[in-house]
C-alpha cells in the first residue's frame, strides 16, 4: 500500500520526488540535505489527494468528456472543490498527521499547512527538470493553491482538506485551461511545516527581474512573508551589487506588517501596526542584505539556474529559508508574473501610484463631492484639449477616455492624481521626454512612482518643428484665450437666476472651456522647456545653479493675480488714510458685515466705496480654497475682504513700495548675472530665456486667475440651484449641495438624477466627510494594490519615500525668491488662519495656492514643502520680493512653530538658529493663537532690535 505520509525522518527519497510531493517540497528537501536552514516538514503526497477524491467520486457528477465545453469542466471542478472542502481525512490518517505535527512543533506548537500542485500523470507530465506543476521551471502557478499559517493541532485536518480543495479553485481551473492543461487531472500534495515565527521576512531574486542583470533584488517587510507576497505589508526594497557588495535601498514608512494577532494562540494572520520606533527604520541593515544575497546565490549555485527565494528572520537574527523556486523570466505563452510586492519597487503594474504633491495647492484637506466632481471634469476636458494640441492623435485620445476620466481620484475625501495614468497620457506627447524630469519634480514624483523613460531622439526631432511653431504662436493664442474668457465673464453678468438659465449657462461654459483650456497647459509645457534650457546653459557657462535665474524672473508686466494683490493694497492705502475707518477696520469689536455695508454705501467717502466695490467685482472669486466649491469667497460674503486687507492696513503697505521692491530685486539679479557671466553674448542669451520664462510665468498666473473665476462661476450656479432645492424642501440648506455631485444637483432639475431622496444622500456623505476630516492625512505620494476596489486597496496603501533633509543642520529645497531673512516661524497647516498671525513671521506651510496671497503678503519669508520654480509660491515670492524656499520635504514637522530660523532664498536653505544666534527679545503686543496642529503656544514676543520684525539681508548683503 502506498504510504500517505512522507516524513524527513524515514523517507528521504520519496520526499525529494517532485512527482509525489510537488516541486515546492522536493526542493525544500534538497535544500535541507545540502545543509540549508529549512524548517522541518512532512508531506501528504499526491496519492493522499487521489484517495480522498476517489472516495468522493460516487457523490460527484460524472467526469466531463474530453470534448466537453469549458463551462461543464468548471462546473465539475466546482463540485469537486465543494466536496473536498466539506470532507475529512480518514481517522487513521488524521491521527498520523497529528502525531507527525507534534513531533515537528511540539504538542502546543504551530505549523504552516501548504498545498502544492503536482505534475499530472500522462500527457501533462514532463521530465523532472521541467515538470508542469507549481514552482516548476516552466510555470510557477503562483497563488493558485492555498496555504494556512499558525495552524494548531485542532485545525490540522481542516487545513489539509482545504488544501486539497484548492486544486479546483476557480482561478486555478481557468489558469490551467489558459495554459492548455486539463483541470480535471489536477493533483495536490500538502506539506506540514514547523512555523517559523519570523519578525522580518523577505523575497529575494538572484537576478534583477526587469533586465536579467546579476544585481540581487530583495523585498522585505516586518512580520511574516505573506505580507510581502500578498502586498499587504509595507515593503522596503534593497539592491545588492554582487561584484562590489554595494547596497542601495528604496525604503518607505512602515505602518503595517502581518502576523498572529496579539493574544491569539493560533488562526489566520492579520494586519498588525508596525511600532512607531520601527516605522522609518529599514527592515534589513546592509549586513543582513548581504547575508540574504549570499544565501540566494548559494541556492542558485545548488540548482544551477537563477532563483527566487523566500525566508524569514527570527528575533535572534537567524535567517531561515522557507521556499526556493526558479525565476520565471520569459515563458513562451501567457507570461506568469511574480508576486507584485516582491518585484522591485519600480515595476509599476502591480500597484497604482497616487500623488497630491501640488494639487493640494488647489484642493487642500478633505473636499466635498461637489468639488471633486467639478475638478474631475476640469481635468478630463482640459487635458484632452492639451493632448490634441500637442500632436497626440484624436483616435488615441478617444481610446484612452477611461484614463482621462480618472486623472484625479477621491481618496477618503482627498483629491489625488492617479499618476500611472498621467504617465501613460503624457508619454504620448512627442516632446514629453524633454521635460519629464522637470515635470516629475513639479508633480513631486519620486522613487517607484517615476514613469518609464522612453527617450526616442528621432521622434523628438520629428516633433521639434511643430513644437517650435506652436511656441511661436503661443502668445497670440493666449491673448485670444484671455479675450474669450473676459467675454464669458461678461456673459455671466447677464444670466438670470432661473434653474433653466443657470443650467444652460453652466453646460455651455464648460463645453466651451473644454475646447480652449488646453492653451493654458501648453504654456506650462513650454515653460518647462525654457527653464530646462536656461538652467542647462547657466550650469555649462557659469557653474551656477538655477537660483541665479530666480531673481531675473522678477519684474515685467503685471499679471492678474498680482493685480488682485495690488488692488487690495490700494484699498488698504485708502482705509489707512482715514483715521476713523482705519480704527474701525483694525478693531476687534463690531460687526464686519455692517462695516462693509457702511463702506460700500459711501459712509467713508465715494473714493473708498468705489475701490471696495471695484475690488469685489473684479477679484471677488479670489480667496482661500477658491477652487473648493463648498467654501465661500468674497463673492458670497463680501465683508470677508476686510479680513484680507487688515494686515496690509496694519503694515502700511503701499503699491508704490511693492513696485519699487520688485524693481530692486530685478536690478540685483541682473548685477549678479553680470558677476557670474561676464561674457555679454552668453549673458544676452540667458536674459532672453529668463525674459521668456517671466512672460510664461505671467501667463500662468493670468490663466490660474481665470481658473479661479471658472470655478467661481460654477460655485455661483451650484449655490443658486442649492437655494432653490432648499426653498422647495428637497434639501435643508443651500450649502447641502457640497455633498452632491454636479450631475446630481443638475439632475434634480433636469430629470436625469437617479436618487429621489437627496436629503438622505447628503446626510450620508456629510457624515463620511466629517469622519475623513478627523483622520490624519495620507502621504503626498503613495501606492495601492492594483485590481482591488479602492476601499479594499487603501488599507494596504504604502507611502513612497521622499527625499529627506540634508545631513547637516540645514533643510534644503529650491531657492525661488532671493534674499536672506531671519525671523520666527509661523507654521500654518490651515490657511484660514488670520493673516495678522503671519505678520512679521516666516510662513512655513505644506503648500499654498492663490488664495494664500494675503497670508503670504503678511509674511517676511516663506518655506513650503512642495513646489517648483514655476509654482504659485515661487512666483508670488518673487512678485512680493519675499525670500522663498520651496520643495523642502518635511518642513512643517522639522520646524517648530515659533522657532527662530534663517532662510536663504537664493541658496535654497533653511536653518534653525541656535540660542547664541537668536536676537534678544522683549514682550510686544502681537495677536496670539494656538498654531494649527501644533502643541506649542504661539509666542507673543518679538526681537527688540527690529520692533518685532525679522532681519532681512538682500543678495548684495544689505540689511533692512
């Protein structure tokens, strides 16, 4: 009679027989015999499976004939699976399994019970070197059969029959059909192995799976190996050069591992939080990476082909080898993929990458459904127009409509870019490779989120003439766009308040915008080319970095965003000139709504009334969060203009002084260029490029202001429709539309809505939004498992690492507005902070958008975690003459609120000042507030030598 249990103690030959126990366990036995530290195990060979299935055949439907269709085969396999799963091993076999398990792990120990597909007898069988079965050299059958971990004595029999049943798992059946194998003849061996209670686990490749090079690639996570191969734990990746022993790593912040739940004696593994002290510690140190790499190399030497191994490290640091299989590099048909998380971090298909590095300028924090739905429409329409203008075939754009529709995602209320689709879409633009580096920097894309380079010089050369022609026409196209937009704003003044008129106007506006907004995005593309060329020439001719270009971009024609700032300054000047009005505006008591009414009705004179009404008419859509449709702007609440101009009144800011500062900054920048580039011809080229870059930056701010107005018009329409829904009792309040999509609001009137109880839908979404608002924000750059619903994928999201601070006492970023300033930091995580609280401080923020202008105008310097030379923060810093550093990772956490810091807007550095360099302080009157999300109190004292203000040093060394 055939032995139905094969052990390491007495059956060395059969345990290494892949035809009986499968490739997985046969290889483990070979490894044990060669002296590798493989946990002890025994097997129930395929004959045990055959016997179990034979015993059930009388109760099963007849075996389908060879020519039966796939549906009949799948139905029979499903019946066989159900019968096996509900069966039990014979009593004698059950007792033998218990006995052998106790010998492995002790009476109270835990084991792992794993299935392995065994080569079928007959036509499917190949020779020993290439038998078709799980972990074979031909096909891994990865993930087709089941495994059970942390199994105790009571769970053994159930785990065994469930492993048998997995021979007919639906995915296994369909995979065998796909591979031309007969799923009816599947056979499974079961291995029972002592459970290694690893604290860290790894998957290692002896060759780089991407290119077959000799580089060792290791994926490691805290906890057991299922966290790595099933993409559930946060994984670090390590790369080992076997020739030099050099180790490089791509690590992430670890939040989750897999293991036995705390307090449980046995059972299924679960996600467990990684202790905080380990979150940023690499899973393996360099010596351990080399040890794992050497282990993998020894396995490859034993088997003679590149290997993919799995293992674990126990608490004492001992490395245990759990599995080894040949690497599958290029099967002839239906290529099999390695487990996604075990592939190198930049092999993208297994994970979806998300980023909000610069979109949070526009949509910070949690946004409502109304805002998200409108933003999604904006990106879909405007980028489709961009691609057409940049030479992407119309047919391709149509075929990739699904990518356009999901360019932005909604992750627990936060708006994120879906980066893999951006790479796919942008990659079709013939000139994109010229600007990919600058674009990825602007988008905050690093590490595994980077796209595949597709440099093709001939394609770029072919596209260059068309690009040059488009660039030459661009200024005229922009002028045409701005004239068209001003006509839309004028038309908006004539639209009535009836739902029919409002909806028709909204549809018409967005249809027209979708045909034209690509012009604004072409501008960004050209700007990246110009800045890249300018930076490259500057480095080549002078050895200087791009900071020299920063000051040269100051000056030039006033853009619409700056015009809004200076209009506010002009209004502040008029208010400051009237002592009674100045006192009323700066006073904390009184009703701002009533004060605004008195101003615009002429109580303080016709001049200031006209200025106030004019500001509201032209710039009433500009505010904090002005793209978030649930947030009001001065257009809806005019009196909020007073809060914006109050710090300007207090500072005594004037338009003339602002213009003088801008001209002085431009003059200093030209002098600096003359110093570093004495050659007049080269200097002329650089000045020409920076002049063009300045014009492109102006266009960017002009069109961003148009975007603010576009969303402002949508806000106005949606709020008016919301008021009608509230008036008729469909909603409780007009602002309830914040939790409906644009189409749901319009559908309530058009008859195209699918929900009759909008009030209930609003309540559900509001509760969800409030819950999201109370949870910590997710990282700016993250990835989620592909192929899962987002709700199931997000718990397994992994942060993608960003560059950290410098190794010395400085934080480093991109200097974007020259000058050196010392002062106290004001960390602002909520832009609704009173601008007075930033007065005389250095503003430290994650990001800014145009609505931050009045906070920025109050500050004497700016440090921002995100941004580029063309970001809003950088441009505004130059316009205001305020030293600015952008792209400083972790600034809001590395810089305590109220700390004395020094920033160099030319070098791009931020330094926390030691006590010996901090000015002597004396108490002064200063607004106080608990800093948002910061535990320390807002200091109320300022340095006596500057009357509470900072020390500013210009690029020429002058102190102001």
